[in-house]
C-alpha cells in the first residue's frame, strides 16, 4: 500500500492522544508519540507519508508482519460466526488453537491455559507452580523481563521493577550467564556456564530448596539484551530443578513462534520445562492472546482439584481464530525456516561486518530474527555507551542514535545500551538489507561518542 499524506488528520489523532491517552512506562508530558496512519508487511507509515521499516516487530510480536490477509480474513470470518463466548465452553477456534500449539510445544506440554497476554501467563504459571509444590518462593534472573503485572514485574530483573518492588512477592533474583559482562570472572563459555550453574545451586541452598516453587527464565532473554545461553546451561537448570523438586518455567513470550528460527527457543537447547508461557507471536499480536503450556504432571495436580484461577476472555474466539490462521500461515509459508535462514545467512554476517567497522559496537549476539548489538564507548574497557538506566542528558548518545535510525527510515528497538534487530520473521531479504543499511548509517552517529 502506498502511504497517502494527510497531515490534518494526523494532527487531530495526535491531539486526541495527548489529551486523553495515558501511555505505559512513560512520563506523560515528556513523550511525543508518532501518529501512525497504517501498516503492512514489514513497514508502517505516518500521516505525512513517511514510511518506516519496522525493526521492532511492534513490540517483538508481529512475527508475520502487519495485515497478513489470511489472518485478517480469519478474524473477519470468526467475527461473522461467533465474536465471543465464555471460557467454560468448548469452542472450535479455542480447541483448534490449543491443539496446534500443543503439537509444537516440546515434550508433554499438551494442556494449554489461555490468557490475554504474556504477563498474566506468567502470573498463572507461578500460581500453578506454587499450588503444585506447596512452596512460596520463585527464583528469576537479573537481566530479565517478564511483564508489568504485580508478580511478573517483581520477577523482572531490570529497573522497571524497582517502583513496584516491595520485597514481599516471594521473588529471589540470581545472575544468569552473560559472558560479555560476566559476573563470574569467566573467560570462556564453558566457565560461564559452570560458574552460573554453581551460583544458582548455591543460591538455592542458602534460600532453602524446600521453600522454592519455581525457577523462571526467559529461554533467550529479550529486552534485557538477547543473551543466548551457553551450551549446557538450560539443561543444567533442568537437572537442578529435578534434583530439588522445583518447577522449571520457561518464558517464551518473546522468543516463541519462530522468532529464533525454531517454533520455540527451547528446541534450540533440547530442553523441556514443566511450564512454558507464550503470547506475542502466537497470533502476531493481531488480537491479544497468551497462555501457559502445561506438563502432564502439573496438569494432573488439577485433574480432580479445581484450579483456582481464570479470566473472562480466556481463549477468546477472535484471538484463537487469529492464532489458528497465524500458525497455519507460518507452516505453509515456511516462516520459521525463513527466520533461521536469514539469521544465519544474512543478519549474522551483516551485523558482524558492521561491528568490524563501527567502534561503537561492542558485541553482536543472536539467532534467527532475534539479535542485539551492545553499544559501547570503548571496546577495550567495554564501558557502555550510556550509564545503566540513563535518562535525559545522560542518554544523549542513544537518543542521537535512535534519531539517526528514524531519519534513515528505520524504526529501531532500543533498550539501554542495546539496539535490537527483530524484524518480522517473514521479512524479505531485500527489506532486511535495506534495514541493515539504515542501521549502518545510524551507527556512524553512535561512533561519534566513542573514545
């Protein structure tokens, strides 16, 4: 679709937003949201007709891009047949969505509890784990994000937690592996893995194994920086959980449904958790949907004992119809395979080439359509481009980088000292190269702040 400029309508949309919309994670008077006129495929555009290649996939959820005609048609058809129905009933779209998801989850994660998104999936996964074990505590990693609701944000290991953390949520944080900024003085992936596992088991010992219901990890952390765990780490966590009777929860809200070049990132590591949360890519965000995939052992806990939880819109027919269509599109069009191929053949090599030329790039890491560049002032010392949790003038280098990307027609995903490369999983090779060229331009601006 060719964008048609209409600045007058854009101004009205912007005025109404500023007058009435309360935005998340923001100081309301300090933001300037772009008024978006439309979106299609890997692009969106504003009311001035300026088009942007979306390297954020929305919030890393439009895994099949915007406005895929088959998914739009499925939503329309479901709306004409049955717009909504209560969750206690068997509904075709809900049943079929659960079947298709269960076919793709690892191991025996064959029961699906539907939620409205990723954060409430985490809330319910924790409730299930606590009821299954009879234990109160949960462990999660620093450098993580699990959602904005009360339990989920307390699990989160970044500054978004701080304002809500009253130290009463039963959450204990630990360090997961990240060799580039190792907390274990490791020099190799093998050392980082072994020391991280030792640290985790020591934490469990000092917290009391019999008090811990669950360990919750993003299979590959997303907004925290796309730190792919070293070989053996997730398998080691699985062994530790089995040793102490702890429920192993993998958060695949961002990494799932093709993002890593596999249906689920767990498949990259040949590991099966007891509970796995999902959302985002399950239907490319077209209608809000999330869920928990549940193992046989935990499902059995609630076979004759009621599960004390639910949601009015659990398994909403429109959302589930979108999920069915999305999964079918991904299978028919080879979207998962496309993400894997382009990650290996195009994105990885291109980003490593950019790193060689730009002193602001400290590290490149990722897989599939799930990559991050760590930006630094000094490659030798690894000093971050801006301080941790920087804002205002302290964040000027990252703000300048972001502005340069947008001026070049690229909408970047920026978090602290990182820019993420997370386009739709069905992005075309030409579009991808266009975005990487724009990224090259923006990195030249970041280079101006290096030493």
